C-alpha cells in the first residue's frame, strides 16, 4: 500500500512539474522578448538622450544672414534677425444663435451688454436700445459712433434686419457702417429687394457696388469683415486714397477698392484733409436695424511689434 502511495505521489509531482514547465518556457520566451523590448526601449531612450544632447550642443537654425536681400525690403530671405510676428489667440465664428469671440488683440466695441464705448453722433451717451445681446437703431434719435477712433483696421460687425420689416429699395432695413465717420458701407435688406447697384447691402455707398450679392433674408444675422486702409494726407494734399476690402457673409465683395472720397447721397465728394483716425459710426436711417459682436483690430505694418 505504502509503495503505491509513493508511486502516486511521484506521478503527481511529475505532472505538476510538467504543467509548470510549459509556462516556464513561455515565461522564458517572454523574458527574451521583454529583454528585446527593453533593449529597444533603452536604445530609443539613448537615441533621444543623444538627440537632446545634440540639441543642447547645437541649436536649430532659425534663419539665415547669407541669403539674398529681398527687393524693396531691409531683410535677407529667411532673415534670422527678422522680428517674430506677435502671437494672437484667434476668436471663434458666430452662429445664428450666438455671436463668436473676438481675437485676443481686438478692441471690442460691443459685446452685447452695453454701449459704454459709444456716443450719439451729436454727442452725449449712446441711447440706442440694447436687449437680448444686440443693439437696435432708434432712428429718431440719430446715429451713434465709437468713442475710440481708428485708422487702418480690421473691423468685424454683424447686423440683422428684423423679420417683418416693410418697404422697398432704400426704404427697407436701411442703416450703414461708416469707417472714420465718413465712408459708408451700406446696410440694407437686399434679399429680393432691388435698388441702385451702388446702394445695396455691401456697397461702398454711391461708389462701388458689391461684386456679388450674398445677402441673407430678414431675421438672419449677416457679417461684414472689413480691411480698411485710411487715406493719407500731407497737409492739404491727398497722398493716397482710402482702400477697402470687404467680406460679406464670408464672400469677398470688395477687393482693395479705391474710394473717390467720402460717400454721399447723389454726390461725388472730393477728399478733404482729415485726422489720421476717425470713429466707427452706425447710421440711423428710418429702420430698426440690429447690430452685435462689433470689434476692431488696428492694423500695423509688417515687422512692427
Ligand atoms: Mg445707409
């Protein structure tokens, strides 16, 4: 009996050893793979370390000073000494439901809350109606203008003609955005509303019709994104006229168009010397047009801080 027990125990131990030996082999294999992986990881780490040491030893080339001079500029091609552009956090786009955010370096003239940065054209606090995140023209009170003045600039402004606005031609949803207080971009309900070509929405009023008419219907927000180059004067003399680029609802409608002078109704006015900056002004023209999300970025030249 004892002998049988001994045999049984020997067999059991043998089976246990055999069962354990397979994983052991596998583990040994894993060990090899693991070692291989570790080896690779180590070599990658070592490489990274070597690269880092290399970087420390030699900084990457950011530019050159032995390249040709750029014609008309004081810089070499890829000039290592050329100033870096200032960093700006971009804004966000608006939707019909909500206005977007202005870029980080913009002067926000109206963020939906109050008209503290505006005054009446005739002076005194701006009294247009502010509600629901927009400002609405109160025509009988007259126009409003920004207290701060601007020359060359990027302007973003959104406008809406309320649903149900009646009238035809110039009498339907008429307002206007004036650069430097003198140069009007027409605001009008130009959706299925013919008028003279240089007086529709997006026109440089009385001078240049928009290239196309991308106007949305009443009750929808519309956007103007303007690049404005102010006129230059040397004393009484005009050195260079104003120039304007306009994206209307994201569609280019003016591309570097040159203005003849201040815009006017049934007149072609010549330039008169004026200060280098002027206000952004909004026209009261008999219709309760709404505005929101108004911001300006004064523009400098290249390489200026
Ligand atoms: Mg107008």
